[in-house]
C-alpha cells in the first residue's frame, strides 16, 4: 500500500507502508523501471525510522498511538519481526504487557545478528525442537549467554525481568547496560519487563551499534 509519494522531474519515490516484512525500502521508478535504492539493513532501518519519526505507521496497532513515546521503536522492531503482536488475530500490541523468556530470546538473537543454531538434540527439557524459540534459545546457550534455571530446564514461559534482559545484553554485546537502560529511561531493577520496554531498549541498542560502527 503506497501512502506517500515524492515526485521530481525525473523520478517518483514511493514509500511502501503497511507491509509485514523486514525489507521495506524506498523504491525508485524511472522510465517505467523500478530500482531498489536501499537494501542494506542499516539503510532500511534508517528509512523506516524516517517514516516512523514522522508518525507514519509501518504496521497498524489499535493501542499504539502516533504520539506514543515508543511509537518508533515498536513500529521498527515489529516490522522487522523481532517483537510482534501477542495475538495475530487482532491489531493490538499490548505495550504494557510482560514478556516471557522465549520471546526475549528470539528478539535478542535477531537484534544481535547471531547465526541461528539448530542442533538435533535439545539443550533444555522444556524447549523442544518444535518450540518457536528453539533455535534462539539454543543459539544463546551455545554462546553461554543463558544457562537455564537448573535441572535441565529453561522456563521459556517465565516472565523476563529488566535485570535479566540487562544480563543477557551484557553478555551478548560490548555496551554498558547501565548506560543503555539509563538512556532509554528504563529502570534497571527486578520488575517484570514490559513489551514496550523491550522494544525501546533494543532499538536504542541498534542505534548505538550503528553509531559506533559495530557489525
């Protein structure tokens, strides 16, 4: 669905919005031919950020207003498929809802850009191969980022706390998590992590990675 167009003397730039894909990018039409002018992920995120900072939704959520303080973060990570709706049968993001350990695992592995592992034998008894977070959990376990809750269990449905997310990010990247949480305006405590907070912190992480040139 094209909702915004820019035209000059020799080309038209169509901003394609509302597509549930991570490869949304500006397209240029010149003499009837379409050319993709942004395929690099950083450029795609930058382009998506340009749209969302102007309050243009990439995905529609009934409970995320255009002036929501986390509108940009939620929109970009949802479009990328990192942190999506809890229920695909409705248009609600549930920003104040909590996040379980499985969802956090998938989001973190996506944002960190790790290579996904898919071992034949599960590491944890409660995360079998058919679990949607299996590859993410196995990837982080192989990197010694997570070790489960003991006795061979990971507890994928257990609510993740802010401290736990900070611990995971601290073991995954090169950033000072206190600064990361402080800059995002999120308390670093033992309270359950909210869905909006997960999006807010991870989008700031992506921004900082880009600024410091970390691949």
